[in-house]
């Protein structure tokens, strides 16, 4: 790759590439051990990142005695470009070495670690100790001169460096320099050896893969709506005419104006009539009740068909094009289940579980029952089921869909998903799968490991300071090599007690945390209208949109000031303007003296930025939606390179207010006025 072409990486620790070969070894460890490489996914799965993500690489390395070592990361980009990056020691006594690199090219990268005995650092350390103590001074001078002359003979070293190295060697030998420590500690010489180390021992690790997917796999603002509700018309007799893809398209400019770049549609397929659910999940549906979109399949068709009320396949393609014109990708629900009226039930009864009485088992998620849905039995005809699902996915890919939100994937075999995602991405590597898996940690993590690009998480149920600190830190640091969270604030199924009883402040705070803590988050329509009335005894909205049409007057709510849309718009503007918020692994938890005040930062160093400027965001949130809180927040400013006690200017990106802060600051957060600060450090470089 020529110097005029952009490199497929950004790194503060990149150095000239040197081709080296380690000696053969008949042991698992090399002469200098290299252990526990990361990124790493347990079970032998390939770790992943998204294009533009700053990925931390690390390895454990050490050697016997006191001699110094160095560690390099060798990266090979998908198109073949090779780069070398110097790792730094964590200096925590655990012999852990690390370097972070922003990966800018999609495809499979390969990386390995290289450890070496750093002869210059070993001499520098010994000389500094001995010369300062007056021990073996002449020996240190001569051994240093020999080392410098040896470095000057390296073929890949620039002529200017060679000249300086020879001059330093002469000075050591001739005693022209009265204090040899000025040479030992010369930063210019140290820089020469940092970029082109001099070493006598060398080990390499195995080469490992890392899959880098397109940016949307890790960064996005999602919005969910039911197309049948957009443009639905209520008649005098109480009946409702369904909205269509054409009427729903009228909502797209508003979704785009709010800054959302992914629109998720619940199933758009024909809905069964047998056991159709009525309002609020009742067992009897009226003549005008549309039923649940997840009860897929009727005489009009199954998973490869659109509901006749919504329009035609051509109308759907036009809708996708209209969304694209607004800068929005359409994500489609992939729900592998069937209503009793689905063609599969008649054509492939073996795909379902037969009960002893001859009936087919319907779906259950105790205490919830879904009498209008038959789950698929993946063991009776796995070859046939695999072929059919792959056909369906490719059918919708052909209609312009590149993102699939998968319904309840944890109720299907993990092996099936590994196979399907591999087959789809083999021919269409830009396709993204989001796992709606509110389940135990093991299956949730397993789905991410086998290929799901994104995952719903437990975010909706993490509301206290202690819960959020542990949860958000874990997402950023413990599972980021394989699990990318999509922090949906609500869903048609989930209206938590926090939202039911927290009012406008709860909605504001949850949106702010979701939009800033992770690079991908989501909102289900109605959130911006503070729809917070639950069906008694449940965690769902009353008059749930899953079972009925729900036309909303968006404009009237905004005019009355009863909409969170302006705040959501501002959040998405902030996300787009600040690259630190488009990273996952850079979240750092800080402290406050109040158990309801959450504090975290996200920092992106200038070396990883396209404009060579750093970006730091500090979020301070009042998690108590019913009170005014005053406290002191305590910041570890070293996270963004500021010494403790040094003043800096912060700007509230929501209100525009400016303050001078240090590492300890008074804050007052009024839940009824300003429940959250989203602060940017002004003027940082």
C-alpha cells in the first residue's frame, strides 16, 4: 500500500514493519512466552469487531531474570496490508501487554504477537542503576557503545539515525560526555530503538483471526413501528382500516429527522385466523381485530409473503427505497413460528410437535401462552427446515433487506443459528442479525458467539446505580469481543415498572443512557409519547399494539410539548457529532457521593480520530425520577490524559451551559427539569 493511500488502521503505536522469523520450537511456549492472547472468544469462536472500532489487543509475556522484553502486534488486513504495533506493559505486576488499533477495513483480519529480548532497554536499565551507583561505569559505557554501533548497522535504519547512533557510541567511549546518563536517558535514542528495536531473542504466537463487520453491525440508532398503525383510519362504527406500506412511508421523514438510521418492522406477513388474539391478549378476537403479527401464516401465504392489508411485494420494495432515501435501513423481523393456518402446517406437519391427543403444541413462555402460534420442531426434518429458512432469508435479501431482528432465537437450536448465519454471510457478508434473546446469560452469550452481530440485553431491567455500573462495564470490557449490545429502551413486550411510575424524567434518563453508553440503541414507537400505562399485572402496555391498531397523532403531541422527540433528536445529533459515543469498549465508570447519581465517561484518543482531535464525553445521570439530587462527582481525569486537579471546560450538549471542572465537582440534577448532563470536554486535543 502506497503512502498516498489510507491505511486500513489507526494506531498510536504503529512502527515500521520488519519481517522476522522465530526459531523452531518443540514446546508450546516460545523462548519468550506469549500467553492468553486477546481478542479471544471461549470455545474457539472467532472474535469480532465493527469497521472503525478501536480494538484492544493484549497478551501476557515475560522472561526469566531482570532483562527487559518488548512485544509487538503484527496485523494483516483483509486485503493484505501488514502493520506492526508496539505494545506497552500494564505495569500492574501481571505481565500484561496491550495496544489498541482502530480497524477500518471490513473482512477477516489476522493477528499475532511477537516477543523479543529488548537489548537496548536491558542496557539502559542496567546502566542507569549502575552508573548512578558508581558501579561498573566503564563497563556500562563500553557495552552501550557496542550496542549503539550494532544498531547503526541495521539495514532498515535510516541514515540519520545511523549517524546519531555512531556519534553517541563515540561519546560513550571517548568520555566527551562527562555524565553518561545523558546518553542513557536520551529521548531521541530511545525513540530510535522504540521504532526499530535491537534484540537477540525472538518468539511468535500463533496467528489468529478477527472478523471485522460493517459499521452498522456495531453502530446505529433503531426505531420500531408497526406499519399497519401508520395511516390507519378509525371509522364511525369502530372498525379500523389498516395502514399500508404507502401510508407508513409518510412517517419515514419524521423518523429520519429524529436521526434514526435503522427502522425495525415487526412481521409484515399474513396473520392467521385460528385462535387469533383480541385486544390485550384476550382469547377471543372481534371481527375487526387484526391479530398478532407474530402469528404468521394464512391462506394468503407465509413467511415469504406480505399481508394483503399492507400492500404488495412491490409496495414493500418501494417502502425500502423510500427509507433508504431518508438515510434509513429497514430491518425485518425473522420469527420462525407459524399460526395454525400457515401453509407449513398442512404441507409439512412433521415440522411441528405432535401431542398425544393428535393436536399440535402451541407456544408458551410461562405464564404467557400463545395459542395462536405453533413453534417449530427443528429435530424432525432439520435438512428441510434449514433449506426453507435459508430460502426465506435470501428472498428478503433480494427485496433489499440487509438487517434481520430475530424473534426469540434462544428457543431454537444454537447449532441452527451457527449454520444459518454462516451460510448467509458467506454470500452476503453485510447482512446483520439482531438476537432478541431475553434469556439466561449462557444462551444469550452463545448466540453472540455463533455469529449474531447484535443482541438485546438485560438493559431494560437494570435501573439502579449499582446495577448499571456493573452491567455497562461488563458490556464494554468483559464480553465486547463477541457480544454487541443493542440497548432498546422499551419494546411492545416490555414496559418496566421504572417507566410505568417514573414519568417524563424516567423516559429522559433511560434514553440518554441508552444513546450514550453503547453505540447501538433502540426505541419502540410510543416511547416519545410517554405511553406508560400497563395492562394490570403485566409488564406490557395496556391496549398493546401487538393485538390492535394504534394510530397516534405525533404532530399534536409535539405541538403540545408532550413528546420526547426533540430530546431524541438531540441525542442522535450528539451521537453523530461525537465519535467517542460510536465506540463500545471505551466506557469508564467514575464515582459520586450519591447512590442515585450514575457517572461514566467515553473517551476517544486523537490517534484514533479521523481529524486528529480527541473526544471525551461525561454522562452524569440522576436515576431517581422523583427527586432533586445534589452531590459531588469524582472523576479519574487520567482516563483522558488530564492530571488530577487540572481545570478544564465542560459543555452541556443538551442545554449549552458551560462550567469549569476538575476531578471533583458539585452537581445538582433536578429530575423535573434537567435529570441528566451530557458533557463534552471543550478544547481537548
